C-alpha cells in the first residue's frame, strides 16, 4: 500500500465522519447546543481568568489538604525545633 493511498483513505474516513455528523445534526440540532455550551465553558472576556485562577487555586488547596490528612498525627506535646535556620533556634531565655 503506497503512502498516497493511505492519505486518500484517511481523507475518506474524515469525509465519512463529517457526513455522519451533518446527518445527525440535521435530525437533532446538537451542534447548536454544543456551541452555546462551549461559549459558556470558555468565555472570551479576560476577567474570567481571575475566576479560573481562584478555582484552580482552590482545587490545589483541597487536593493537597486531602493528601496531608493521611500523614497528620494529632498531639499536644511541645516539639523543639531541630532545623538549621538560626532565627528559629531557641535563645538564651528559652523559646521564642
């Protein structure tokens, strides 16, 4: 099978799919509903970006919170800081 034959066969498949979509759209006007739905899902105005950023930030917050709950160990004991950051080390008068 040559490369040109494969290309023609691929175009035929696309054309057949388009014909099926046009025939279905003639019976049921689904594409009009799809256009309206996509316009609402992906609005054109730049200010909707702020809402999307808030939504994605909230989703990250929820997902990381759920992940961290698996490692949470409740306790009331005071734990001394053992890290290398000098300003958090206990001073001569006790804790900060």
